[in-house]
C-alpha cells in the first residue's frame, strides 16, 4: 500500500466541512423529534419505540453503503463523494418535511427517510479519514470532524430559541401543531446540510485505486466455502431460535410488547445468516450478501473490543436523547402539558442544553489529540466518558434549570471523545480495501444499543422507576462510566 502523504490543515478542514451540515440535521432530529412526536399525540411510554425508525435504518443502510462505496470509483467523482451528494439532497428534503408532518405516523415515516439519508451521507465520511490520512493524522482528522459536529449541533440546537428571542417568531402553537420557530430551524438546517456537503464534494480529491485493487467480490476457495457454509447455517439457526423463543416468552408472559423488537432483531440476523449459508451451499460465494456476512464474522479483534465500549456509551446517549425532554420538563419545570408555557420553556431549555454540550464538544475536540499524545487514546477516552457519566447522573440532583449547564460540560467532553477516539483506534486496525464496509458495520454498535434502548427503556421506566423519566438519565450515566472502564481492555495498535 502506497504511503499516504500528510495533508495540510486546510485539506483536513475541507474534507471534514460537510460534517457541519450533517450534524445540524442530526442535532435538529435529536433535539426536536420527541417534541414533534409528543405534539402530534405520542404517548411518553411509546416514545422510544417511535424512535426505532432511526436505528433500524442505520443498521441496514450503513454496511450496504460502505460495501458498495469500497467498490466505487469514478475519475471525476471519486469513491465516497457520490454518496455524500445523494444523501445530502435526500436529507434536505426530509428536513423540510419533518416539521410539517400532519400526523404522528407521517412524522415517524419522515424520520425513517431522514435518518436513512443522513446515514448515506455520514458513513462514507468516516471512511474518508481512513482513505486520505496517514495513521499519525487520523486522530486529528476525526477530531476535526468532532469539531464541526460540535459547532453544527450548537447552532442547530439553539435555532428555535434564536428565532423566538431574536426574531419574535412564536414558540408555541395550537394543540397538534408544530411551533413556527421549530419549522424555521428545520428549514435553515436543511439548506446548510446541502451547502456544506457540496463544499466537501467539490473541494476534496480522492486517491485513485491501488494498481492491484479488485472491485469485484472474489469467490471463496473450497476449504473456506466448506467452513463458512457450516458456520453461517449454525449461527443463523441459533440466532433465529433465540429470537423466536424470546418473542414467544414476551407474548405469553404478557410483559411489555416493545421487547418484541429484541426478538425481532435476533430473528433478523439469524435469517440473514441462513440466507448467506444457502448462497454458499449453492456456490454463489461472490454475492455481496455472502461477503457482508463473512466480513462481519471475521472482524478484527480491536473492533470487537470497541463494540462493547460503543454499546454502553451509545446506550447512555440514546437514553439522554430520547428522555431528556420529558425528564427536564417534568422533573425540573413541573409540566407534561405540551401546550403549556412551562413545558415549551423546558423543551427549549433541552434544545439549548444539547447545543451547549455540542459547543463544549467543539472546544474539547481541539485538545483531544494533544491529550491522547501525552497519555494514550484509551486513557483519554476513559476520562472523557467518566466525566460524561457524572454529568448525566448529576441532573437528578438539580432543581435550578441553569445548573444543568454544568452537567452538560461533562456530557460535551464525552461526546467529543465518542466521535473521535474510537474511530481513530479502529481505523488503524482495518484493511484499507474494506475501510468503508467496516466503518459501516461499526455503526451496528451504535444502532444495536439504540434498539436495546428503544426496547427496554419503556419497560424499565414503568417497571422499576414508576414513570420517573429522570431515572433513565441516571441509568445512562452509569452505563457511560462502565463504557469508560471497558476502554482499558481495547488493543490499540497501528
């Protein structure tokens, strides 16, 4: 593999600039989706299940986009940039549609489209750093992405508040309607998404394929074929049985039906493995599905270790994103009435807090490469995640809304590290010709905890916490601290 040259600050800036718009869209989704769902009549107990559109979409889209982007090459458009452009156009349309959804189910459907589009854009951006930067610059490359993520989310999260307080655009609306301030925020976010991504498309050039690079999926050798035929079929059968058994138990035990999502997840993966086993048996081993399943089962050891870290840290994040609005409005502002001034003030506060922790993340991202060089990437991640966990737990003890800003300092530092350090560690352990695919598979360990969160949090909320949503944030804080200590087990090699 040809040694990659070091890139200038301006080149790293341009190749990462699209993340500014991507995160504006992502932040608007995270900070306002629960608010939109509740306004359109969603029950708090079902909020997590409505959010499932996002992780299920990512679970399917990212590995496929990664697989095909590894095998794409155009002398004019490159490898990853065509996916940037297509995803940006679709995401912009979805951002305009989301706040204008007339019904709850349309909003859920638009969330599905929006998240799919964001995933189409975002996944190749992760592989972009591995494609273009030498190993010694990758922490800086992912930190630059974290910087733009922080700035984008900061601006997007504050936009409803800015429109209300600077331009006197109403922050409330009749029952069942989205406030105009939220609508304008989504419009601006959609425009910025398109502009920033197109900037990266036209200012960044990609390296051509290596002379010996093969874009077609090779057929398996006989011994390899025999091994994977048995492994796929056996694992597929086990996963399917687990899924069906679990869903049957949930049904007959009469417990929370949201838990069926977990059973469905196991069954889905089982069926995918069974289909791959059938294709291998039919000697159709050059089929993309076979190689997607094979590479999933042979992922590098470092990636497996990071998967556990990612599970707990993203479980904590999804707990915060899904339940911050009802937790803050009920626990601190004392209202669950979506038409009340108290509720909407609390919802605006959550949006501002999300912007605040992203602003902290933008600042922290500047220092993360330096701290990692002085200590190690693992120690840096441990410290950041512990601070984030303590920040979430502290929200339980707060009565003055302004004190929530202190909680967000820890969350912001953790967020900056989550968006950079695991990817920097991972990229050094991946084969370059599968960079896009494995970055897509790595998204599984973001999506799976979200599916688990969506399946379990409603059950936990009603079974153990008597509907007190603030306790979900405490649970997320504990999970984030556990994630930090699990980082010490990761094998960080170049």
